[in-house]
C-alpha cells in the first residue's frame, strides 16, 4: 500500500482554518456555556430592572440568534418564558427577577431581547 503526498496550497490551508473557526464559533455560541460565551450584563439590582447602555451594532444575524434562542426556550409556544422554561438558559435563569421588568412572573420577547442583546 503506497501513500500519496499532495502539496497543499496556502489558500487551501487558510480556507480550512477559516471554516473551522466559523464552525467552532457557531458551536460555542449555541452551547451557551457560561465560561465560553459572553454573558449579558444586568443592572445592579435596581427596582427598575435592567440597566442598558446603547449597544454597539450587533453582527449580522444577532437579532435572529436572540429570537431563535427565545423560540427554543419557549417550549409551550405561548410567546413568553416562565421560570421553568428560562432554566434552559442559565444566564437568563440566574437573573430572571432583574430581566422581568413588569414583574409578572414571565419574560416577554421584548424583555428577553433587551436583556441578552450583545454589548
């Protein structure tokens, strides 16, 4: 059995590395691991809820990713997240009371979006 060696161009190497980086970045973002993904910042426990500064322009698809995360967590498809549903998103679950601006015990799509938008 003979092995054949093939010279690989720099372009091919860069292409494979770029593809791997994009794929790894997608997997990391979807995993929502506390140490791997940037966590949303929340207000210092103020009664008004989440303190937000103007966010820089989100990368293309950022709003779509937020909405997709909300849709995945909204298992009963009622358009809001209860505490049980929020447990699927650790950063949201641990700050549920701060994110729930109207204090009705559930997170609307708007409350969720404001809290998890990339900063």
